[in-house]
C-alpha cells in the first residue's frame, strides 16, 4: 500500500479493506485536517459567491510497521464534527449516495464521496 493515487471507497467491503490495512487506525492520530470551502467573496464588489460543498482532507499518522500515514478525502461534505479528545470506534456507512464515517477524533463526517491515498514514500511528517 504505497501510492499517491486517490482510491475511492464506495462500499462497506472497500472500507473494511482499508480499515484492515491501517489496523483499525490503532495508535493513530489526526496530524492535519483541512477544510476547503469553494465559496468566496469577490473583493472588488464584496459579493459572496456560493460555489458548492466543501471538502475535508485528513492526514492520519500511526505507529504502523507497514506505513506510518494515510490521507483521507471527503468530497461534497454536508457535516463534520470533531472532538479533540474523542477516540471514535472506526465506522463507515454507505446509503443513497452518501457516506457517513467516524474514526479517531472525527465523531461524524457526512459526504457524497470518500477517497484515500498513502503519500509517496510514506515519509512521516514532523511538525
């Protein structure tokens, strides 16, 4: 599992496969979480433009002998709940074109698409 290519997860079995590869996110933590909202304010006339739903990227580091990090991408996000001290049991449900997941400090994320990748070389990022 050493690739920088995004792999979409569309089913419970694909989720279970990823979860097995990352050992259930055991001894993992969220290193970086990025919320990218496509909406913007036009600085010339100060108009607010609504351009669609945000995406959330999550970089997870783990004490794992096979690889030490994995990046998750949730597209078309409707909801994302984060708790600094939570340690949610990994779960993922697929229903009617929507995915609902929870893991580590992510208590709930609802999105239309979910992908993952392992950064090339799987180098561990320090600060």
